[in-house]
C-alpha cells in the first residue's frame, strides 16, 4: 500500500509539472512580437522595402497635391518610405533639376510637356521606362517625353449672355463685336505661346510665320487686361469689360460650376491646344526604384480616375471610365485626345526671347 501511494503521488507531481510547462510556453508564444509589447505581428521585411528612404517630389499645391498624397504618398509610406512634397511652380522645379544635374535633391518633378522634353533632351531627367506596369495603359501621346499625368485642352471661354453670336472656332475671336474685349494671358507662358500660334493656324499659317501671327494679334487690340489671376478674369467677364479669353477647359468648368455666365468651347479646326502635365524622374536619383513606383501609382487607374471625376483633368490612362456630362468637360477618350493640336515646341522655345520682346512692344504697348 505504501509503495502504491508513493507511485501515485510521483505520477501526480509529474503531470502537474508538465501542465505548468505547457501553459508557460503557450503564454510566451502568444505574447512574443518583434517589438515585444503587443499582440500584433511586426511588419515583415518584405512589407517595408523602402524603409529608411526619402523621396522628394516637386508638384503643384492645392487639390492636386492632396490627391497625390492620398493615392501615391500614403501607399508608399506604408512600405516604409518618407515622401516630401515640395510645392511650387514648374519654373522653380526645372531650374533645380539643372542646378543639381547629376546629384539631385529632388527625385521626381511635375512639369509641362515642353519643359519635360527639354529636361530629358538635356540629360537632367531620365527617359521613360516602358517596363513600368501601368505604362502600357497610357495613350501614346502620354508616353512621350516623360510620363503623361493629365490632359487639358486650351480653348475659348466667353460670356454667353453678352456675346450675340456663338463662338465655335479660333477665327471667331476676330469678329468685330469682340474687338478690344479679349483678355490675353501673361507672357511668357504656355497660354501666350498657344495664342500666338493659333493666330496663325486659324488662318492657314504655322507657328513659324512669326510676323504674320503677331500682325494678326494686333487686330485684337486694345487688350483690356492680361490675366494670371482667374478670379479677376472671370469677374471682368461677368461685368462685361472682357467678353472672351483663351483658357484651359478645367479652369473654365470650375467657374461655370460657380455660376458665372460663361461658356467654354473646344474649337474644331484647328482644335484645342494640347496641354499635358508630365512627370519626370531626375537623372542621378539615389532612389530610382522608389521614384518609379511613385510614377506608376500616379499614372494608375485609381489616381487618374480621381483627377478626372473630381478635378476635371483629362486622364492619360486609357482604362479610366467616365460617364455623362463629364465626358464633354474633360479631354476624354481617343477621339478627344486625337483632336488636340500639338504645337512645335522646339521652335517656340527657341523664339521665346524674341517673342517676349515683340509681345511687350507690339501687343501690350498703347
């Protein structure tokens, strides 16, 4: 009896010990994390491929930058990257790319279509990489001289209550009732270059017929105002001191939405002038893979869809779908993109200095 009791006691002790060891092991496994302080598993190394990297992106501000943050910056931050947006105009960004050639502190820059071409030609920005997953979804016009981000068309806005006839073409700006009532953009700049070119193209000339084109612009004098501030322009259009102006579609529809009594026109022959926000990657960037993933997100369907539906920018990605009235407000679809007038920007840029002098002395002078 004593021996049986001893054996039973020994077995009981062993069983309790084993149970305590198992419980302790289970507790340790449940509490172990990379940080040692909570139950959530630590991010795997593969989920943080850009940990410790910082990408600097030059871009416009406002709703444009807000969209970039949501659809590109935030996804990259989840992968460990730090992304800094430097807000401002394209002139500053282009100057920075040239000043820091070969050792850039700005990795990605948003430029316009002729600045991006210039930057790539001069070796301060990389040529496009067609292997990016979303690159094949871009319209051909968005695959040249940088990664096309948005399309806009420079057309005509006019006061539909005060202009008697309907404006349909660039040549209609030369009707007698509009004389002295057409606002001009400030110069130098895209809109001014386009207006000079259209003064020729609307009457069978080209960008290279400088003398004839400036003579044609003189017929629109006196110039009631030169604009850079859109609020001022549309107030002048509302009160009638300005009846028409060349402008981008997205800007015009913003003010139409605010109730201004204006109409926007995409001219037919020649068509609206192509404007294209374009992304380039700086030559010599130390964060090339990160920069390319940023670009791939920017030209992807999700971000492009938001730019189209909420900001009135034409998508460069062919897979974006829009419906209803919006299709007429933005540059959308292969037919609309194909109607955009593409200017000879190499020639125009080569003449900028000369044209600036002629603009100031022949167009704006009383």
